[in-house]
C-alpha cells in the first residue's frame, strides 16, 4: 500500500512516524536539489535532464534493509542506461564511499543529504520524530526527462523493502519516453 494523501505516512516497527517538508505529488515539478557524493562533490537531482531519474531515499546504508535495497537496485538498473539512479541517505559521504566499495556498487550514485537536508525537506520525507528523527524515510521518486514526478512510493513501514517491480517499471517507462510537455509524444 502506498500513501498518497497530502501528508505522507510511514511507520517504524508499526509505530506511526511523522514526516515533514514539502510533500510532493505525482505531476509536480521535481524540486532541483544538490546532494553530496562520496568524493564530496555535489550532484544535482530533480528537474529536467536527458535521462529519467530514479531517486531512492533510505534512512541509512548501514542497515540490512537499506543495504539489500541498494544492492538490488544496483543490479536491476545495470541494463538501463536511460535511467540516472541515485540513492540518497543522511550517511556521511565517507561511509557511503566505504559502502560502495564493500557492496560493489557501480551502476548508481550513492549520495548524502547530510549538509542541509534539502532533499528530505523539499520532497517531504524528513522523519520528524521518533528514533530515526532527522533521517530520510524510505521512499522512491521517478522523475521524467522533463522534470515531472511521474511515480512516488513512500514505503509504509521503514523496516520493509519497497515495491521494486513497480518502481523499476515506472523508471523504465520514463526512461523510454520523450518529454511530456504537451503529451503528444507519449
């Protein structure tokens, strides 16, 4: 089940968790945000681009579920060059670099929102209370080439994995499509 209300919901081990920020809906223009790569450079996500974007938010790569999710997406997107895949967490870039080396992550970017929490705030997935306060909720956004949010998944239980098939189908569809500014080419 995916929540699509104005205020998104998630839970940690069954206990409701509040999210804060600018809640995004399918059809919105994707906010343009800078996140930090393991080599301390900035990567821009959101907005228009020559590829569809698959943006995967996780609380921390240093957990079994986030680790499994990153490895699965790394494997799945390897054959889809038309998708720019980015994982965003609040982990320090140094930890992200270590994770990539250990896990063999090579087909996606692993980034951090630790500096300003701009991604989590602008996409409405900043955990506002509880044990994981200040981290990203587990969520997936697919951004079309023309910068629109075409898919959103807020995982209802933070300790659960997302719906991989649904997210990948949306990303592949967006990657294969042209810009959707007038709808003619879709």
